[in-house]
């Protein structure tokens, strides 16, 4: 007995008239005219059935906040960070939760059923963490939400960040995040990558780190991230996000860097 059969659908490879058998939340059989009983059946009506969209990099605590406290006139990352710093003291639990719920309802309606969202932990109240943990729980039947503990103000630049990040992880945040290029020196950025990867290794968690979100060819924290991934045996559990400085780097250096990233099995979200 299956839990669900979706009958008469077309698969992405264009096979028509397929039935999909599902048990315990997993697809267990795909074939035409599936001859087995199920608790529930849905007639697909010959429509396309495909995996959902996945949003692999988002900031849900800031969603739908355009123009607050004012528009980013320069369109730059640094002005955006400054504006977020101005907005943070005005945020409420209800406001964050309401905006996140609205965004998630839109995502579900468009077939986006998985979101990895970074959440700012550089706030003593951890108000955004608390709100998004509730949103994750509220919407668990409909969408998979993965939370990244993100030290927006810098892991070492903000003297409270390490304690707050650990507290957020204790509350149930899923992934260790970082922003090494926002630290005050390249050395502190590299040190933050090491410490954050060590925290993830100690706790058996994933890593998703903002890396080198600039045009500076000397911003090479993705190299450190790949090295620490190999050193700590985190292969396949680490993601580097943005990586925009790579387009300014010397081609010879990048040829070595890409091999290192591949060996470490570091994922790239190049947005």
C-alpha cells in the first residue's frame, strides 16, 4: 500500500502517461498504469510533473523591505549593508514573520519548494532567527526552509558575533555562514573562515559562506574555504556564495583555484 499515486503525468524527459508512486515522502516507483493501491490518488490529467524549483541563496529576513529606510541610491553592496544596519533596530518579530510568510506563499505558488536563507545573527535579541525558525516550522508541510547563521557585521569585526552565532545554532539554525571579505583585514577574513569551518566540523553541520563579493582580484577567501574544507574533511558539505572576484583574477591563478575547489567538492552559488 502506497501513500500516494499521481497518475497520468508527463515527465521532463517527455515520457507520457506515467504514474508516480510515493511512500513515506519518497518516490518509490515510476511507470505507466501502476497496479497497486494507495491511500490517495491524484489524476495528473496529462500535465507535466517536474521537481520543484530551489532557491539556493536568499535573505528572508530582509525580503519585501525595498525602500526601508530608503532606497539604495548607489546600488552597491556597502550601501546596502549600511541601510540594513539602519533598519535592524526598527524590525519586529511580527514584521519579519509577516514578510517571510508572504514571500513563501508566493514561492510555493510558483513551484519554488525549497529555500536556503541566510539570517543575520548580529543582533543580541536574535529576533530574525526566532521569527524565521517559526516560519520554517509553520510552513514545513509545504516548503523546505534551511537557515544559515549569517554574521552580517563580520565574525571578528563584531565582537559579539561568535557567541550569537553559537546561540543561533543551539536554537536550531541549520548551516554555518560567514562573510570573510567584510572583515577588517584579509588575515582576519582567513581566520574567520578557519574558525567557522571548525565550528561546523565540531557540530556536524553544513557551511555556506559569502566569499569575495567584490571586484578585487586579491580577495581570495574561496581559496581558504576550499583549503579548510579539505583540512577538516568537510568535502561536499561546503558552499561558497557569490565568488564575484574570480572574474577579475589572473587566469593562471584561477586555473589552480578551480582545481582546488573541485578537489574539495566545494559547491558554488555564483550570484
